[in-house]
C-alpha cells in the first residue's frame, strides 16, 4: 500500500534541545524514543523495528554510526534497526523509512528516531571543523554552511531589492515563537537591531541569522492507519511525503540550472507531497508549517519554493505578518531551527513531531487553533536534498 | 656549427605586489602562488595562441613546490598538453639553468621536436633568508623563421673549479669569480653597436622595480631591453655556479610589440608594505595522492562534460557511464560574479567566496584571490592557485577567481588584481 493516507503517526517524543553535557547520544535517543512510545501507549517490546537518523557520528566517537543506540536505549536486543543519513534531512528520512516499512506490511509498529550530539565539542569544533578536515580536498576549500546560504542571500537581495532587515525579521519572528516552546534551545526575544548588530558570519548573514549548534533528539511511532483507527486513540496520518535529490554536494553549486534564488529540491519534493495529499493551493490549504530555517534566507526561499507565493514575494509574505503565529499560515511556531537549534539528525523528526502535535491539538501554548493540515519541510546540504511531509489529523 | 632556432612568442607572469626588501622593490607572489602557478600563468596564453600541443616542454626552476621534482609533469597536466608524445625536461641547480633550458629548447626544435614550450619560473626563492623576487617567463621556440626573431647560441662554458657561487649582494668575490661584463669576452664576441650585453647571474643587479626573479631572468632582461630598443639585435646570457651561456636574439618587426606586453606586465606592480601572508587557517585536509591523480582532469584542466542533448555543462566531471551522451568539455575561464559572500568563520581573516557565471554559461564556485573584493556583476577570471599543502607534502591546486579589468584584458596576459 502507499504511504499516503495509509500510514499513521501515533506517538511522538522530543527531548529538550540545547547543550546537554550530561547526556550521551544514546541517552538522547532513549529519551525521545521512550517518550514517543509512552505517547503511543506502547511498550518497547511491541516495537518491531527501528530507524535512527544521525548525520555526524564522527562528532561522538562514532556513536550513532549505526542504529544500535536505539536497541541499546530501548533494551531490545535482536530488533532490526537501521541508521539513515542524508545531510540535514536525516531526521525526516528516518520517519520516511519507517513509514515505508509500515506501508510494505512488513511490520505493525515501528519507531523512527532522529538524534545528534553536537556539543561535546565547541561549535567551531563541530560542523565547522568538518569543512576544514573531512570534506572534499579541493571543491570545499572556503566552503562553510553559512557561506553557502549567504551566496543565496546575496543573490536574493540583489535580485529583488530586499535589505538585510527583511532577513532579520525571520530571526525576530522565530525567536518570539520559541518563547512558547519549553524545548527550544534559545527562548529569548531578539530585535531587528540586535540581529543586524550581531557578529558577521558570512555577509549578509550574522550570528542571529544562523541556527545554533545544538544537542537533541526526536522520535515518532508509526503504524498503519487501519490499526490506528481501531485503537480508538488520536492519531495523525501522513497524507503525502516527497523526497528530491538534485545533484552532488559540490556539483550543485556548479549546475547551470541552479538559479541560486531558491532550492529546486524543495520545489520537487513539495510538488510530490502536495500531489499525494491533493493540495493545490498550499497557502489556502495548509494550517501550520514547520520549515527549514537553518539561516534566515532559507525561510524566505522556502516560502517561494513551497509554492506559498511567487518568486520574489517571500520577503513580502513575511513582512505582512501572514506567517506569524495568529497569521494566515503560522510558520515555525516552535521557534524553528533559528531558536530550537539544529541537531542535524534530529531536526526533521522534531518537525514531524511538531506538526503531528499541532494537527492533534496537542501543541500546548503554541497551538495553532483549528490546525488540521500541516507541512514539515527539511533541506539537506546546499539544497542537494529536500523532504516534505504533509500530515493531517486522522480523526 | 652555430645552434640557431627561432623565437615564436613570449609571455611573463610577474606578481603584482612590490615590497621593498633590502632597499630594493621586489615582485613578491601571494601566499597561494608558487613556481607552478606562475609558470602556468606565463605559459597559458602561449599555448592558447599556439592552437596545438607543443612537442616538448622544457621547464626550469630553482624553487619547485616538490623537492623531488614533478613541476613539469603537473604543469603539462594544467596546460592540457600532457601525453606520451610530449618530450619533457626539468632543469634546476642555479640561475644558469635558465640558459641551459634555452639551449635544450633550441636543440630540440632544430632536431624536429618543434614547437618547444620553455618555461622558466621561480617563486618564494630566498638567498640568505631574503626574498629575491618572483616571476616566470615562457617562450615558444621553433625551427626556421620565428615571428619574433632568430635565436642563436653564441657559446656555453664551464668555468674552472676556482669559481664560486657568490650570494646576492656579496662583495668579497674570490679569485676566479670573474665579473659578468668580462664574461662575454671569453667568447670573443664582438659588441654590437657598442651596447652592453644583457646578463643575468648571481652578481647582476636586481631588475628595477622587480628584483631578481631567478631562472626567468635570462629571457626577461633582453625582452625588457627589446621593449626600449626594438630594432637592435640583443646579446644576452646567464652565468652562475661556473656555468655560462651566451645568446643573440635578432628581432623581427613584431618582437617589439611582444616585448612591450612583457614589459607592461612586469611594470604593473602595486606597492605593498608587507610580504603577503596566508589569510586562512592552515588545513589538515583529507589527503589522498590517488584521489589527486584521479581528479586531475577536472581539478587541473577544468575539464567537465557537456550534455549532447541539452547542452548543459557538467562540472566537476561525472562521466562514468555517460560516454554516449556527454562529451568532454573545458569550461571558459572568464565570467561575471553571480553571487558572493565574505565568510568570517575562518580564524585569521575572512575568505571571499563567489559563484561566477562564466562566458559559456557554466557556473563556477571558488574563492577569490587574496586581497581582492568583488561584487555581483563584476568581471572575473579563473587563475590557478595553490590551496594548501598536505601533511604529506603534496601541494593541492585549484582555481580562484580574480577581478578582471579592461586594462588586463588589453594586456592579454598575466595581470594584476
């Protein structure tokens, strides 16, 4: 059977995101997975298989280089478990793989976990160091994550006449949203002036345009829609899921089709997910959106790539307040990557958990009233991959 | 029998920065330049102009990036002229090796291996810890009539053991170290029109505004002279370490123009107060000699592929399995800035990164050359630079983007930022 409308999410768990020197990767995995099982009302021995998304096991002495932390944390020796990794969409990939397993009919209950332990070292010793030490010996020299998105920002501002103030408003909005999320890494409002005055990272992006370096994990328990229905408990259903991979990590910067004004991967992935979900007018039909705001420019580009507005209108959509909580399409009400942080392997799973809670009316203080359909979007590498989930209330 | 060949074309790559060292302004290369990158910059316009592969490559350097050699091999790869049918020689030792390289090139050309590309290059060379000056000169040597003039070997000589190699600036010449001005007389050469012979060697004065660029001086000095006195034959030579070579160039009418381009390139310096230094944190990169060899086409030769059906340029190359639908393609070296950023993450200094849209539509993602600042729409060109040297001593080269000004385009050769 297909995933669309046939696979249900019946439990979610998210650890606090932040700097957790007292928790190992396996600790984080265990917290998220057990919370998701509790939410689903299942015991560990009812889970038949697991997927773990970890993107950077080299940061933790190769803990998480396979899915064994899930088995260890749940005390389930013998359970089949696989690790997935796909740059920054890794966490969402763990959910997608788990959904495929349910759709295949091979298993009745599975758990998908995304986790990353990035702060056993200083931020500069984390992914930044990877730029210098572990990457392509030639094509990557001088390449950093903010640097790659800054190139997009420079082109976007040049092409459409926006200023860095527009970018700063993304950070302001998402930090404000995080005030209602007890699990966010940073729960502190910032102003446009503070964002613009922050240390420069890669022009035109400053420190407060960038996601922090963070530890965290998130999990989801999946089963078939029929099994979820028969349980009589609230559940969400995956209405559509799209994954697109465009080119090699370094090659993508050299591709002629790359207009550097957005991400073709997002356009492809969202198109597939919308088609499965029957969504034709995203701005009208989506109630709540979690998107990949690793850098402020990424949110503006995602507005356009996800089909909410036309090219060049992303900045205007933000400035009208339509994407603020209470607006037409509340976006990143969790605080997004800007305030929650971005434990790479965890982020996508956290987003799916957030949207699931929103469509089930379980998001607490940050609940978007009446949300029935939500979208979660991740972007991997410099736009190499994108994954988009459309999640709806199963009731 | 007199050895004679012809000079078909010449070019020079003289770094832009001029720093006063020992009271003498000297051309000094950036931290990411070396003897290979300068050699490439000097030779590329000649190879492009030639329109065909030279039959032989003769390279001289006293400051090769790899102590055990390999300069000529890598240069051949970069220039896209490598192959089993290319004769390659690499000379070193003293500055006199520049003369030896010319002799060898002439001999090869007249024996049927023409055209010969001869490249004389030095960078970061020091004597007693003092930078002498950096630069490269390249020439195409052919048999028969050459566009720029006739080149003759007047003589070569090895001196008695009493000769010494005298450090730059030394005044305590020992017995037997005869002056360069008396050197020509050893050959009984009759002065032409009373002109001084143009001699490069360990005791010659630094070139005004440039310094002592090493092995390339044997050609650079007569070219600078030719730019001033276009019609006159020029006698020139080099001597060091007891070895000496003496030549005569009888120029054609076109030689003055070529020499003036070289002279303009040499004169286009920018005064700086400090020696260029690395702006970025040294990297301990992922390091594989096998990979460097495997990637050399796309890394050193800018080779990618072009999709036969769509015309799309695919670089870096990913060709395996697409032989019928993708054809090898070398991307354009000039274009305009499409997007840019100043990345502050690296500790010592920011790095400018650019995506450029090249003249053929290809996109290229690279660092900007040290010290340069660019904006969207600015014209830029690709230049070969050394990114870093691995722990195993392997230099890794790649392309950086440098602003292109109209005056540089007019010069048609190596240019200053």
